[in-house]
C-alpha cells in the first residue's frame, strides 16, 4: 500500500495504483461519527472527486465494526445545542453523504460487524457492497427518539420504500443476508473471504474502460427514474453514440477484435 495521502487520526486515505482506499480508523470507538470524522470524510471524498486517475474507491473500516453510527459524546453535545447549531451539524453530515454519493468513480464498501445508523447511510451511498456473514445492520435512530433524516434519500434508494418504512419505524437489527435480499448489499461472504471478494470486485472494475465505467455510473443516476418514452430512447441513443465516437471505445473494440489487451488493462490495473 502506498503512503497515506492524509494523516487524519480518524480517517486514512491511501492509494495503490488506480484504487484509493478510505478507512474509518476509530476502532476503539466502533468507528462512530463525530464532527472531526465527518469533516475528514468530506475532505477525502471531495479530494477524490478531482482525481481523474482514480478508477475505483474502496471504503472500509479498521477493527471488528464497520460503523456504529453517531458517537455518543457527539450526540450528547448535539442534545444540548439549539436548533441553529443542530441544523449546521446535520448539514455537514448531509454534505458528507452527498460528497460520497456524487463521486464520479465507482465506490465499493467492505462491511464487517455492526453497521448502524449513519453507517447504513455510508453503505447506501456506495455502488457495490460486500459484507461478511457476521455483518448486522440497524437503522437505530428511532430507539433514541431521532429520525434517519440525512441518510434517508440514499437508504430509500438502496433498499426501497417499503423496506425502509419498516426498518425506520421498528429500528430492528437485520442480517447481512436480509440486507442482500433488500438490495442494500450485493455480496455476502465468509469473513475469511471478505478481502479476496472485495479485491475481485475492484479488479473487475479496473479491467474496464475508465471513462466507460464512470459513464455507466452516471447513466444509472440519470435514467433510473425516467419514464419509458421517446425522449428516453433519444437520450440513450445519444449516450451510446457519444461513447462510440470516443478514443476509449475505439481502443476497446479494436483490442477485442485483435484479441489483445486494451491500453487500460496494464499490469498495475
């Protein structure tokens, strides 16, 4: 692994070839959010958004727990604040989630242990989620008299309105297998296969055209909720025409026909 790109105590950012890894590094606090962690994550995501040579981002956590949600001391402080201060805190959290969800390159989450509250929000913002069989999920805010407001757009999009309605109001813990059934998680594996499976997913992403991969992510965002119509047919036809006319598509098709590797499948990728 290459040297860290930042030295924040709560969040580590590292590069290895075309992959950037963001690690929650508060295992003694179950990787819970506080103001400093939110600021560090926002800085990391915002910085990576400008990194044209990053092909994929891995979001992971140190220790036995992915993320326990909000730090209790931080929540205690929030309880003593007035509305304006709480609004500012919530806005910073919402901005951090938006910065993650808006990254142009695919983001893969690797989840072990507990994933509660805001941790579920992080996972919901990612494009591919690999979880160990021991992972457990909980939208626990209602137990504390709170609501999962800032994470709700991403969680509802990831697991659907009906499932979100249930788990928002019950605050029940649910398993990795259940999360996979709901669409929140893509792969559930044994703990000892977690790293290898995540690396496989990242390798699959990096084997594809870098521009095409980003365009695929944007395509899902742009058309997921559009009605079937002539306008949509025109939009998708224009998108593929734009891509076909580019150098990357010409290289990829030419390499396929020649039965050779395209330029982006270099050994370091």
